[in-house]
C-alpha cells in the first residue's frame, strides 16, 4: 500500500506555496492538489504561455484608447 509522500507535500506547500503549517493542515487534499496545479484538466500556465499572452495582448501605451486612437 502506498501512502502520501508527506515530506514532498509539506515542502511543496510550505516552501513552494509559502503556506503556514496551520494553513497546510486546514487544506483538503483536493484544495492542495488544485493549488499545486494538478488535476485541473488544463496544465498551469508556464512562462511560454505568459509570453504568448503578452504578445497577443500587449499593454497599451500612455494615452492609447481601446479603439486604437
């Protein structure tokens, strides 16, 4: 029977997500899984995804309006 890898889960929560121990122990397994980006059906956005969004939707310059004028 395999169980949870508690050291890895705690390291991910406390170090990676910066949760306090109290916050960690109050989470349900489903909440922790969601926070770690697992099981959502869509993988968490990575840098390449963010870069693609920034290219498709660049920030407006000072004074530019939504209609492009």
